[in-house]
C-alpha cells in the first residue's frame, strides 16, 4: 500500500494531463476506475481529492469543478493547442527537417496536448517547393557548429555538391574545410554556416551539404573582422550564394523603391538620377541570383558599374537569348 500511495499522485497527474483539457474533464469515479484499470492502483474519493490538492500545490494547473460528482481537468499547459498547431505546421513544412524526423517530432508535439485535442493536430499544409532534405545528420551538424561558436573553436568538415549524375561529390578536392564558425543562419528554409576560412575570408556553407558532424578542433578560432555586421552581410547576399562581394552602382526607376527596400533595407543611401529614377550603391555578392534579380525588373533597375559586373550581366542575357535560338 505504501508503494501504491507514493505512485498514485504521479499516475493521477498523467491521466489528467493526457485525458483532460479545457473542454474535457473527469469525475472522481472515472479517475478511480482509470487508476485501477490502467495501473492497478486502488483509490477512493478522499485519496483522489488529497492527491489532486497535492498536485495543485506542486504547481499543476488542475481545475476542480464542484457538482454532485466533482470533476477535474488540466487547464494550464506550457503550450496551448493553438501554439502546438503552429509548431506542428513549422515542422511539417520545413525543408530542413527530413520526412522521418518530421513524423517523429510531430508525434512528440502531440503529447503536449490531451488525447481529445490530438486529432486537431492533423495538419493539411500544402507547401510550394518543399522538397525535404535527406541528410539525417543535420541536427548533429547544427549542434556541433553551435558548440564551436560558443567555445570559440575552429571546425573541420567535408562539403559536397551534386554532379550532373545526381551523385554527391566532395568539394575542395576532397579535402576538409577548416573554418572558424561565426553564425548559423536560417534562410529560405535552410540552415547556413557563415564563417572565416584560413585566409580570413568570409565563406558561406549550406548545413545540409556538410557530409557528417564537423570535428571541433582544439585550435582557437580566428577573430571576427572588425566592422563585420551579419545583418548587412545577409542583406547583400542573395539566397546565401557564396560569391565575391562588390560595390555595385544601380539606377532604379522611382516605382521600384518598395522592392529595393525589401531587398536591401531602409538604410541604403539614395541620390536623384533624374525626375524618374534614383541612384544607389549596394554591397552585394555578385552571383547569377543577383543578376537575375536585376533582370526581373525588365529594365527598371540598371547596372551603372563597375564594368565587370555590367559585362557579367550582359553575358548572362546573351547566353539566355542564345538558348532560345538553340
């Protein structure tokens, strides 16, 4: 009996947490039957009342509804059902999380609500371009990078890309990268590592393309460059492509200012070009993504310099036009 008396409040708490909520309660008789049927623990009305008072004193949000048969339910949880729905949607729609891990996490999230609320967690989310990653080691990779950042250490890892035959091929001639990790960035449903290589150059890597958990080296990391600002860096890097940054002069029609601010923020400095357009100078990674962004405005955003960026843009347009004639 002593053993049952010690276990009874714990199992009673589990029953109330799993089977009651704001809209569903259990009577004293139902709790007595559930304790006996599920766990083989005897109880009576007075012990149920005393155990619930003990759980309330412990801090569990259990409500007592007085009637001919007192009823009890859990009304205070760490997450309410709406919050759990939002978390479930985020897990299901994230490209960063594998299908298998998504199922595992949503199952765990379902235990944050009562059994009666769990059917509401079945989500009907349709996401555009949500091809799930297949790298099951991503969580371990992120954890290692985060540890290295906190400890100020360098990391070593292998990085791959897919060739035309869909085969994963190691980059850097098959040698590991040695990087001082500075930041983990969530961008476009992917995690990215921003760090310094041994030449103190800023490099960006997509975390799910890191082959396995990075090795955290005993060597202290390189100090962050003076004046480096991660927000400015992100505003100038299109879709996290790791290209050389350049100062690019743009001439923009007045009616594209919204799009310019969406991309570069409100701190950009502008000057008048003429009554219909303005000038800005932006620090950007000059990638095909940036050039495609320019092209998408149909002439309303024009590159004024430097010459090599103008030529790169012209080459892109010529190559695209040549593809139409092929």
